[in-house]
C-alpha cells in the first residue's frame, strides 16, 4: 500500500486569530481540505501577524507571518522553502501575492502545484508576469471559472463541481414562511439592491451577511425604507441554516456590473448558498451570472433570471410564493440534485487529480 500523501493547502487569507472565513471562497478551501483528511495528511496554511500552529478538524493548521493589508491578499513575510517536506501543494486564489510566490517556489523545489481560483484576491504578479505558465494543474469549481483562465492554461485545467455539506444542510420539513432570503456578504456585486427593489408587501425579504462595503450597506438601508426588508448582520451558521429552512425561496441576485457601473468579471464562480439551500429543500432563484447556472436546473430546482433585472427576480419569487405546491416540488428536486455535490464526492475527485499529477493513478 502506498504511503499517505502529504498535502499542503495554502489559503491566502489574513486573520488575527484562527481562520478568517471572509466568504464562500475561504469556506470552500477549508471544507475541501478537511474532507481530504480521510485520504491524505493535510496541513492547512493561512496567514497572520505571527507564526502559529494548532490542530484544526484533524489537520495541522499553520499560520505564516505576513504583512497586514487586504485580508484576502496578505503578503507573506517568510519563504515557502519549508514546503519541500510535502508531496504536493494546493494553492487557493490565483490573484494573490502568496500564490504568485508559490508558482515560482514550487518550480525551484520541484514540487507539484495545483491551483484553484475562488474569485478572491487582488493585485499580484500572477498574470502580469504570466506566472500561471509555471502551474502544472488547475482544479476549478465551475466550467465558467475554467473559462476565465488564460487560453494557454485551460488544457491543464479540469472543473470539479461542488461541494456542499449535506449533513449540516440536510432536508428540512420546517414550515416555510412567505419570505425570500439572500445570504452573502453585503457588497455591490451581490446585486442586493435589485432584490430590495423586488420587495413588496406580499414579498418580504431577509438579507443575511457580513457588511463588506459600509457605503453600499447605507444605500441599501435607504432603499429599504417603507419596504418589508430585514437585515441579519453577521449571522451564525445556525442562523443561516434556520433562514434556509424557514424561507420559501433563497435568492442570489449577483451581477457582473453593479449599480455604479463597477465591473465584477469573476462574480459567483460557484454560488455556495444555492447548494446549501437546495440541500435543505429550499427552491432558489439566481441570476445568470458566473457558475450559478451550472448548479441550478431552470424550472425544476428553481429559476434562472437575467442579472440587473428586479422585475424578473420579483416575478420568479412570486411564482414560488403564490404556489406552495410548486415550491415543494422544486425543493424536493433540488435536494436530490445536489446529492452529487457532497464534499465527500468532491474530495474524492480532487484526490484523483493529485494522484494523476504525481503519476500514481
């Protein structure tokens, strides 16, 4: 029997303590790493003010010292030479200083590197210096995200769709309230303003998430005046789960171009809240943005509508709210549909990519 692989998962996120779960990207990396522990020895690497080590979900968690700054693009204050002890490195987020450094370091160490883009990060040398040429394999979370890679990198890429924690977000028979819920960071590309415009007396809306753009949040509050809109700020996982379970429909209204004309070409590479909702039997409405249409079966598990179109969002929400039988059918269909995207299934597919890159398959 071959020895267990030693894998380092590097998530370029800065936190004063623990893992800073900014959004779906960080949750994706953490969940993938923890579910790979059944097959290999995993070290999960993040960044912070000083070096630290601890145990996290059966993994070794290493915090590397870095300069403070954007939390989703820390600048490491240490070399990655210690990674020579691993069989393979899996880096998350392409547009980061850390992944750019890893691309060069892994070539020098002759260590295989796999990269997954989760839509975050910021300024880096990855594309300016075409460092992506040094990365032998990409594992992407949707066909849309694969298509965003440079043409020369796409032949070295595969899309592994998913995943979702089907135990945490299990089928729920709780009574559904006549309301639509949106879960996500409060920032312009989430298109929350279009959902608020869709809110009416018979379409109550709940928005749950962390404020990432204070100015945008204040504008949303102004828009919400005299509308049936409620905000749940910094919700716990249990609160989010309850909102999924008790709402008639979950909405993701994300856009490529926000209300001020800002461009977000990597908006919603996955759409994790849709998978979580469908796992619990809640139908969904999403915009035709990013990878979301790859996970939603239009007319069966929910509805897909054009982005930046509050009227289309309103009409789709109302169809579900006004027809509880339709909502139940879509909920059952969605629950069945997402079984293929379990974290166990995703981890198995990613592990096969490790073995393929190492020549063990």
